[in-house]
C-alpha cells in the first residue's frame, strides 16, 4: 500500500484539542483522520499505528517544559466515524506525569499546547500523511469541577509579651500578640 493518508490535526481556538484531567482523555481535532485507520478495523484504534514520539505536551508553547508521548502511555486511540477526532485515553502513570508538569493547566498564565511533528500521522503501512498538521495548537482542559474546602486547622502559641506564657494553660483564650496559624486543605471534588 503506497497510498498516503490525507489526515491532519487542526486544533483551533474555535475547536481546540481538549483534555479531561479526571478521565485522562485527550481529544485531538482534525480532518480526514479516518485515512490512517487500518482497513477492516471496526474498533478504529490507531494506538499501534501513529508515531507517538511525534506528539508532545508543552505547558507554555515556548518549550520550557515539554513531555513527549509514547505508545506505552496510551490505552486506546479511537478515530471517530467522521474522521474528525482521535480520542486518546492515557494510562494512570501518563495522567500523573502530565498533571505533575511544572506549569501544567495554565499555571503562570500560559496556555498548554499540543505539538505535532510531521511524522505523527501515518497509516498501518507506514505511509506518512501528505497533509500538514498545525504544529502547535492550544489544548483546553475540560475538567471544570470546582475544588472544595476539605478542612481548616488552627494552631496557636502563647507568644504575647503582655502575659507570662508559663502562667497560661491550654484552653486559655488567645490575646493580642499571640500567634495563630491557619491552614486550609482544598481538594478536587472528584476525589471526595
């Protein structure tokens, strides 16, 4: 088979690639993606076909922190019937590796980006797509579940110089000059 596929990835501002941090599903937007699906593959799974090393996650689009993907990161990569999306499901270690990246999720103000090299989209015969994918496209995070306050802890120390600390007992009220330390624990509602 020498027929090259016509597949392209095209994440745009109007139709961006998306990533759900809870499920670990990365949805890559494109056109003609069905041309990389093996003939007769009713599951339309391209996990073992595309070159994962040519796809990477860049936390700021400037290359300061980049994580390339590997086939071992992927549990499935299903092309939809219309050939406009690849739903990539990451395994647990790959999900953790992404969320642990410094700056992941736009921390620091820069949007995360998916980078695609020319050799990513190939068919089962190894033919590289003749169409050029968008080299760097923003990715929108779709987990919009708000965090919740799990707990508040207050610790105090009798540090006021107005009274002798040795004359005060646990259970006494704090006064001006004593030290109170507050700590709050916030947790993702999905983890509760």
